[in-house]
C-alpha cells in the first residue's frame, strides 16, 4: 500500500536536521526535519497524480507538508489559470519566510506568463497581511527585475508601507537584486525614494554583501546610509 505524505515525511525525518532547520525559522514549532531534496522528490512525484484530495480542505500538521503542497503547485503541468487557482488557494497557508520563498522560487511558470502573473499579483500588494506582501515582493525579485518591469517594480516596492519584519526584509532584498542586475536606474531610485530608514539601510547592506558589486561601488553605497 502506498504511504501517505505524512508517513513518508515521518520516515524521512532526521532529528539532527530538525534542530538545525527549526532554528532558521523562529516563529514556527512544527518542523519534522526533512531535507529539501527529499521534499522536492515527493512533490515532483505527487504533481503527476491526483494530489488535490490530499490538501484541499485539510489542515497540514507539519511544516514539511505545507512545503510539499507549495512545491507540487510549482511542478504542475497545467494551464496558467489552473495554476494560479491553486496559487491563490495556497497563499493563506504561508506563515513563514521559508515556505514563502521556496514557493515563489518554484513558480517558474511565471517566466512564460509574466503579464498574466503580474496582474494576478496586484491585489497582494494592497494586502495588510505580512506574508501576502512578502509573497508578492519575492515574486517580483525572482521574475520581474528586467528592462521591461524595473520601473514598475521599484514603484511597487516604494509604495509598500508595512512594519512587519519579513516584509521589510523582502523589500530590502528585492531592491538589492534590482541594484545588482540593473545598477544605474536603481541608483537613481536609491537617491530619491520614500523607504523607511530601516528598509533603506538594509537594502544598502544587502547590496554591499554581494560579490557582484565592486569595492568602489560598495564604498559609495555605504556612504549613503541614513543616520
């Protein structure tokens, strides 16, 4: 008899890895300790079968169950409207940075449907929910930092006013990616923006931490730090 998802995860759980993994995600306490490559294997296999009954309407007990659910959506071979239906249904399950960022990274279907997904993301920029906003921002930094979308991306980032830590850190991260990929227009933005001081300074820090930024540019970036 084929094992349930929960049974598979319990069999793969490593107590030593559990402690390491749980320490990285301080606001949750339901980590089993299953490594990401194992989760991806399970998700890839489940994405080819009748997986929806395992999740829709069911409350996940473990962090890894939620991760697998998100990964399955990324592996789906379906039209974009069906994929986005599942994306929208999944987003309320996101309650930590790890699930959010892994989920966004897996939504590579975005690359083929950028306009459609851009429209889909817009309501999430208006949300007051911390992880709705982080989801939208991380999608931008993964798929929309390019010649066509950069101005719109920077405008969206500049318009986010939320005090949650993981929103601010996502915005800072996104701005650093903009600078690394497209330094000149992003530098213009950095010289005139409405970011709060914490987010602005964190964006500068992330830029200076990149090995793709030269030392002279890092010196200039450090000099821009707000007091």
